[in-house]
């Protein structure tokens, strides 16, 4: 049966496919197609001849063995092979060959895409929004000739994605899906903010400044804790940039989302106080280092600022530091301390008064005893 094997081999080489792999896949596909024809032999193999441009299906029948006392159920042997290529197999063979080649090309393309993007995990990429009417819940992002998926769970609440819009996204995962490589990207991941700053701040790339922690509520607010690794470098100033140019460039990619940049500290009390910015803490009491609980004291006029709208500022501060943070009024705390000091002073005064009375009673008793002794002496 004729088959243009030379043409297929040439095409396979152009696409980076090993001709031997093509032959093996084609032979197996033709064998399976033969097995679906009427009255196929149980044992068959496919032989390809590239020079002649043909293939042959060689079949062999089973020959039952002669039972013996030692082997009542002998294994059948195979007879001599014979050509069992169906006469009307040409059209089916051509369709099978096309299918095999298409699958191999798709597999090679999938491997190419997977190889290209496997190293992109955890990085920032730029793509173009491609809306799919059949998949309204997800957003498709074209990155060159590859399409990444922005699932609903990775989207920013309230953010709108227009067809054709250029968008920076963070690559969350690159895996193998049922339909080939699956590239999952995100707009809500906290690391997106880190990568955006790394594009704008040379000190982050050089290592002079480090982002130690990020807490984000996508679309609303992000808190970033920074630390200087080189003397003389202002970490907050490095991220803000001259006239706020660097932080503005990042915010342009995040829409209305606000960014708070705070100083990191190894001292939990200082870090908690810094994390509550823009509110200023007058003090922080570490309740338990084991349970990571602390109380921050804030002036009354800044309590709402420390807590934030619907508790957002306090919530992000706790997420940034990893500590459970209680917020109390500084004035109320001072009054409480004053009351406690007054109570202690009153208790001490009462104790001193009782001691004085006791001393006076003891002195009177001693005087009475001395008088009685003198009287007794005189009587003698």
C-alpha cells in the first residue's frame, strides 16, 4: 500500500521530530486501524518501506499446540507471516497518517511552549487581553503566539479587562493540562507588586534594599515592609523614588490600589508600630512572643486611621507582621495606669496607717506594762 513516507520524514525533520519516532507512531496507528477492519488477524505488524513509499501489514495465525500429559494446555505457536494488507485500506491509511502527524506536531509544539514557559514561573510577563465568549468567567492573555489563562480567582475585584488591552501579569504556574501546556497568571498575587517594584527600583535588583514582607488586598491596598542592606541607603525613599516617580509607576499598573511602604525591623514592637502606618503608635506592648500577640497604643484622634476602613489597615498590618495586633487608646491606657497607680498609692497609705496604729497601740501597751511594774515595786 502506497504512503508518502519520504515527504512525511522531510516534514517531520523540519518540525524537529525524529523520523524514527514518526515511523514507530505511524506503524502502531496503522496496526490499530487494521485491527478495526473486518476479520483482522489476531497477530499483526506493520512494515514501512521509505524508499518504495509503501507499507505492508504482515499477519500470522495461531497454531494450536498438541496437548500432553505434562502440558494439557500448550501455548499456541505463530504460523508463517503473510501479507494481509486490506485492498481498500488506502484512504484509511492516509487519514491515519494525517492524524499521527498532527498529533506529533501538536506534541512537539506543546513541549516547545512548556519548555519556553517552565522557566517563567514566578516572573512578570506582558500580554494582550483576548476575550473568549465561550469562557466568560476567565480572561485569556495572549503572550506572543501562546495563550495564558487569568482565572477569576486570580483577578482583581472590580478590575475590568478590555479586549486588546496590554496587561502585566504574574506567572503563578506552568503545568501540563488535558489540552496541552496550561499557563496560569495572576493580577491579585502579592508577588506581582514585588515584581513591578523590581522593574522600577535598581536598589532591589542590586540587593541594596530588600522587600521583607508584602500584605495585599488586591484592588484596595498593599503594605510593603522594606529593609536596607547597605549603609546610607533609605529603603523607603528608594521605593518611592524622586518625587514619588517609582511608586507612581507601580501604581499605574495597579489602578486605584494604594500602597503603604513601611520600615521592617527585627524588633517585633518596632515592626508592629511601623506596620500600622499611617497611624503613629505611642507604644507597643508584646503580650506573648510565643503566640505572637501584641497591643499597640494609639492616640484617640488616630484610632480610626490605625484601624482603617472596615478594619483594613489593622488587618493588613497583622498580615504583614504575622502578629495578632490589638489596638487600644493611648489616653485610655494612661488613665488606666493612673487609676492603678492611685489604687496602689491608696493601698500603701492604708497599710502605712494600719502600721502606725499598730505601733501606737504597742507603745501604749508597753507604757502600761512599765507603769504596772513600777507600782508593783513600790508596793514591795
